[in-house]
C-alpha cells in the first residue's frame, strides 16, 4: 500500500489498467502532452502514459521515449504547439492476454488499438466506421413504431458508443455498447465473429476478459434491467407472480409543449395565490424494479450447442440444428422418450421415430415402465424389430435402421386358418435362408436381443402371477431385479426367504430350467421352516421307484429363435455361489437313491444346524409317505433323540453325539431324574419304546440293557465326588507317613487313576486342583514349597506337556488356588505375629508374575505391619471385611496424635489397602494438622491436594490460608487455593470480605483491617454498638452476603448450584472497584501501611472471583438445562455414566449419593409420569447399591436437606 502523485495529470485520470508481466501501470487522462503535433501517433498525444512501479519513493516512474523527453513541458501549453483537432478523451483501457496490444475506447465512441508497451497507434476506428454499430435490439423491433421511436430517443445519440471493452483473445476484442449490444469483433477489421447481428442484453452491460473454458473461450456479461409501473395499477391488480411481472414496461407519455406551458402557468399562480384551484396535478406514483443478471457468453461447436439444446429441452431448435448441420436427430427423440412415461403414444411419437436399431433395442431391454401394460407394449415393440426379416436385413453392415415387422400384414384378407398356414410357410422359408448362412456380428446381436426380450416377456407374466398370488401391487424396481436374474438365482432367493408359493410358481413355469436344480432349491429353504409347508415341492416316487416329474407349463409356444443354435451360445444359468451339498448335486434325471440320500442328508442338516429334532423327524416321515425307502434307521434315531431332547430335557445331546453314544448311556439319560412318583411313567413313556425299537433291529438287546442298568449316585454326582476327593486328600496329608514328596506324589497318582476308572464325572485338572489346594493349606512350609512343581507360576510360560495327567495347572487356576490358600491363612490368623501370616505370604510368593488378585492379597498382608506401627490392633479378618478402608486410616490418625506427620507412610498404607480416594486422606491429614496447631504440615497436604486438582477439598485449604500466625502461604498457593474453591462461594466470600473491610474502615477499627477474613467478617456482624446510617446499610449487606454464602454451601452439598449464582456475580463485579478505591483513600488517612496490602489482596480475590465464577457457573447451568431436555432412555444412560463411570468412581461415596439424589429429583419432576417412573425406580435400585457402604453419612445428608435448600 502506497500513495503516489501523477503530476502530468493535473485534472485527474479517466482510466487505468495494469500489466502484471512488465509491472507497468497504464493511465489515461488529460495530460500536458495531449494534442501535441510532434507526438501524433503516440499514446501521449491522446493522454495515455506508462508508469513503472519502483520500490522506493516516488513509487511510480514515468516511461517516456526520447521524442517525448525532448519536448519542454513548459512550452507544450502554447497554442501553436497543440493540434487544431479536438481532443477525444479516453474512457476505457484494456490489455490483450499477451500484453502486446492495448485497446482504448474514446468518449466519441471511437476505438483505437496501440502497440504495447511502445504505445504507437496501430488501428483506429471512428464510431461511424465500426461494423454493426447501428444494430437495433430485436426486442425494440417487435414494439410498435411509436414506442420504438420513444425508446430510441430515450437512449440518445450515444447509444452505439462503447460502454465496456475487453479482449476475447489476442486476435479478438469484446465490445459492449450502451444500447446493450455485445460483439466479439476481429481486432484487425472489427468484424463481428458472433454472426450477422450482435447479442443484446439489458442496459449498458459490463463484460469480463475472455478465459479458456473447456475447448473454447468464455466471458461473463453483467446486465441491469429496470422496469417501472404504476403503483395504483399494481395495487388494484394484485400481480405477484413472476410471469406477470415480466410484462412490458409501462411508459409514461411525454407531455407536449402547450401542456408544459399550461402547467408552468398553473404553478406560478399557485405560488402567488396559494390557492388549491391552481394546485398542479400530482404525478402518479410509480414503482421501479431493478434486476441484475450475470450471463456467461462462450464459444461452442454445433455438436456442443446441439447437445446443450437437447439438455435444456429445446427440442424444436435442436431439430433445426440437426437439419442444418446434418446431425443425428435420433438423440432428440431419444431424450424425449427418456423424459416421457411409457405408453402407446410415447412409443409411437418418440421411440417409433428413432431410426437406429441399437438405440431402440437398448431402450426396449433396459427401460422398465411403471405399468405392466406399458411394459408389455414396450417388449412387443422390440420383438417386432427382431423378427426374421430384421435379422436378414442386419446382414447388410450399412443397414443399421430399426425395421418393425408385422407378419400378418400380408394376410389380413384371408381367413385365419389360411393366414396361419401362410405365415408358418413364410417363416420356414426365411428360417431356411437364415440357417443356411453364417450369421454376422450384427445378426447375432439382433438374435441375442430377441432372446432377451422373449425372456423378459415370460418373466413379466411370471412376476404378475407372483404379485397376484401374494396380493402385492406391481413394483417396477422389484420386477427389474427379478427379470435381470437367472431363473435359478430368483428361485434360490425365494427359497432363502421361505416363499415356497413363489418357488412353486417358478418350478411350474420355468421347470425346464430348474428341474435339474430341484434338490438344491429345497436345500436353500431355511431349516427353521416346517417341512409340512413346502410338502407339495418334495420329490415323490411311484410304485416302480421312479421319481414323479414336475408338472410344468409354458407361457407361450416355442419361438423360431429357440431352434437357432449359435456356436458361442452362452449357458442359460450363470455360475452361482450357492452352497451345494453333496446329496443335492444338480442332475437332469433324479434316481430313487439320490432322493433317499437327499431326505436323509437334509434331515441331518436340519437337526445339526437348528437343534429342531421335530422338523427333521417330520421331513423323514414325509419322505416315507412319498414312497422313499431306506429312511427307517434314521427315523428310529430321530425318534429316540426327540425323546431325549423334548421329554428328558437333555438339550446338549446332538445327532452326532447320539450316534456315538452307547446304549447304556442312552438308558441312563432317559431315566435321569426319576423319582418314586415319576419312575413308572418314565419307564413306560421313554425307555420301553426305545427298547422295543432296539429289539426290532437287534433281538435280545433289550434284556441285556435292563440287566446292565444300575444306579451310581456317587459316580454320577460331581459335587459328591469333589467332596469325597477333598476329604481323602486332607485326611491323607494329615498322616505323618505321607509327608515326603514320593508319598504324596503316589497319592496324586492314585487319585488320577480313580478319576480315570470310576469318577469320570470330574476332569483330571479338577483332581489336581483338589490335591494342590490340600497341599497349600496343609500348614507345612515344605509342602507349600513342593507344590510349586504342580503350579504354573508365570503367565507367559509355554505349554510343553500335552498329556493332561502330567502337565502343570494353568496359570489362572494356579493364581486362584494360591489366593484361596493365602486367604484361608490370613483370615484364620490372630495377629501379625501369627504363623498363618507367614504361610500366607509364602503361598503368594509362589507366583513369579503376580497378577492383580495376588497383589491385592499381598497388600492386605503387608498392611498389617503399618497398622501395628500406628497403634491400630485389629484381627486380619476384620481388616478384610472393612468395606470403608478409609476408616482404617482415620483410626491410625486417632490412635497416634502425630500420625499426620508421617504422610508418606499413610499414603503407602492407603495404596496397600486399595483406598479408591487417597486424596481424602490428605484432607484428613490437613485437618488433623490444623487441629494439632501445625499449619506447615497442613499446607504440605494442601499442596498435594492442589497438585492433584481435588477441588472438593477447598474448605481445608481455606482454613490453612486463614490460619492465624501462619504466613508462609505464598501467592501461588493462595491462587491455587482460590481457584480450587467453588465459583459461587468464592464470589460471595470475596464480596463479604470487601464489605467487611469497608465496614471496619468506616467504624475506625484499624486493628481489624489486617485480621483474617473470617475474623473480620464475624466482627462486622457481632458488634453490639449501634451503627450510623451508612454503616448500618453496609452491615445489612454483609448479613445478606453471609446468608447467601451459607445457602451456596448447602446447595453445593446437594449439587443444587442454581441458588446464589446471580447475586454472587453481581456483587463481585459491583463492590470490587469501589472497595479498592475507598481502601486506597483510607490508607494514608489511617496511617496503616498494612492496609494497602489488604486492599490489593481484596481486589485480587474479587477480580479472580469475577473471572472464574461466571463462566463456570454458566457451564453448570447449561449442563443442568441440557439434562432437563433428555428423553427417559438418554437420561438413564447419562445417569449411569455420572454414577458408575471411571471418573465417577474416583469421587467419594457421599458425592455419588448426592448426585443420585439430584438425578432422582430431576426425574421425578418430569412428565408424563408413566414414562419416567421406570427411571426413578432404576435410580432407587442404584442408590440401594451404594447405601450399604456408608449408610450413616447418607442418613445425615437426607436429614440436613431442609425444604429451603430443596426449593
């Protein structure tokens, strides 16, 4: 940005442009060299100069030739030095894209082209010699003669003068004239390149420079259209639509000379007499409308314009262009066809007028009408163009036209029988000609189109039958999807969705294509579908063990194209990705063996995939009813399996496991759970039918099963076996004879042998766990050390033994056993010196990579030592059962008066006890330190609280800050303490302190000005002496602030922060500046230097409160309002996160209970009640889940919640 002076233009400049390549500024105006005869042909003679941009002052440097420099500026103004011709000022300048030529427009309408940057005149055209300058807008020519003359007079004599100039390319310029004419003219001859006439726009348009747009050039034209009309006429007619507003502009007739003279006389008389008689007639109010329009003018080819006309729907002009430039008119009819609905008229008017065969056939096979009748007409139109005559005509490569054929047109006068005979004879002759020749590529394409059209017509009839049977309307999208698939794909989809009625229709009308895939289709019916529903589709055998064929029909007779065999004929079915079982392999002719294998395999799949034994049994029964043999063994197995699953309730038994099951096991499962009252019914209803079926296949097997059947209560009860093994191990390990390692290893081997032979109800790992746990709890350190050989002590240890009888116990099981044994020792110990504590630690130390359960148990063991140091004597089991571990830390502080000084040991104890809120210990430590009179220790604890960001412990920080006699609390500590306070209480407390300072100053109590804030506030309220009028007002304000402060504290305890917020922010901003000024004024008069520090501190606290309180409180208020807008389900999820998320669990129990009470209140106030009652009940359940931890605190909280706080 700079400012420069162009001294050669004392009267200013008229136009300017800039050349970025050469950094030249071209300026036009009335300079001192204008009209100089010696400068004729140069730009300076016309007032055009070039200025070069320089970095330093004067920033612009005039570029002159030697001829221009020789002329003395002082002599240029002499009359004989100037040209006698009148100077024509330049009103517009424009540089060509290459910056080699400069175009200038003059006020007279002349145009000049200059060489650049030499500014030598190259061409000059006066207005009269410019081609097309007298052109008149076609809009004006359509007006009546009188109106056209008035419009031309309004435009004036300068209507043809250029209003704007720009360059189209280096060889063409854009000229925009005041009459709205825009031309792209040749730069050498000004010939209009747009044609015979220019393009007309409204007003005096403005143009931009030409830019490359695709393959051509383009520029932007800004036009302004103004229309006026009578306000009264518009109000009476009420015209509001754009169509009415586009009417012709109304013109007010121009009054004649007599009328103007009469109006002048009347105006003079009215001015002299002020009489209403001579008052001039009021002019009619008129409304003016201004419309700005930005248009793109671009060059294009006939093909592009043709495509544009088609896209805009200007089909008449498009057809004219096609006729003029020999373009393809099929595109016009194709576009009209695509934009119209399919019907007989659109087929005749649009599709029937398309001549290219490929376009017509593509539309016939690709477009799906919204009406079934229209779809049939479209397919028929395509079939007429693919008949034998059309195929023969396609043999000529140059013949690409669509030839609709009507074979009956020649036989209309004959009887129907003779016409049919003639037609068949003609078809045989044409087919013979077609079969004798080798088909060309175009002929093959026509044949393929005919096959597709015939297939689509059959699919249309099938689809209409499907939707008619299902009671659904015709859906074009569904029909398109149906017809574009092969018959197999469509049938597989119907089978997949259990639409067996649609599948039956497909098998009936497309049986020739689906007969070989019949079994595959039946396999794709979901296994959960009852076989009785699709029983009509199941294969059936006759008396000769032959498969009965499907009953099929055809929608129409065979077409001639079916008999035509092409060398590269594609298969009728595309390969499908459908899963094809081995028993459902496609086969053209099914055999009895294939059908029997299908029934058996399908029944097994149904039972294996769904567990519905009844469905598999029903399918086998249906197969036997249809004459299929070989299904009896499977029927017996399924019958027995149904008894085990449905009657005996053994859902875990599958068909495969039943096949591997011994008969004795089957008998045990059938009679499992029998009692005295149900034994007979189970025997008759379950066991006897099974034995009878076994007797039919294996005579004598029923009696053998009954003899081998026995009751083994102990061997079949896992609980009894475990109890027996545990008792056995503990009894043997108490014996002194098995204290050595070889002896107890032999005991383990005996247990594993019993498990393998008798007690198979338990696993080998269970036996080892029982044995290892007995060793760990034997109270023998040697046994405990030896147990390590059976335990996996590392989480990442590889498994190198595959035999489950020899390998070690897994790591998870080892951890569980070690923790169980350690807990037993710990809970049974009397104190820290008890041997059980050492044994518990020895058990836990067996695990090399201790996980969380082991570390937690070790923490309990180690915590006993710290508790003894602090003088707390408890049983170890009492330590474990203490739910609130923080209470143990409180007991440590109570038992030892100086325990607060050992804060690191207390924190270590809190870590061992897994206290979730260790910051509460720091709070307790600070409180005990204050009680003991040790503010330094309290301040140390407060610093830890501040570092951890625990804002809920601000009370103790405040007490430390106000502690009398302690002054080592630096500014950073004070700032952290103040920022940890709740914003509402901080603002109220700061305001109360400031008011107390003013009150003490007014009373003259100088000794109180340096007192702690709480003492100063208390002294201001408790003074017995009467106050003056001004001090009474301050005391009343201080009382109100203290009441508000107490309300805010109670509100914080119940998370009801809406009270006291507005008053806090208001007072914090109102008293801060006033108090500072008053205290600073009091300081010199009272002579107390400490008052200045107090005033500064008070001002800082108040300003900090003002900064911190408002945003945080606004955030809390916004969150509360957002909570009130949640739906019941979202409210419940939000409440769960507030109470049980990771961050919520870090809060104290009392805080979480307060949150739950607040949420319950908000839910209870919402309506309707039936929607919110489940949320309230859920919150009650969650509160019960938290209450048992600290019931006393919760009860005190409820009792302290008076009505005033809740309101």
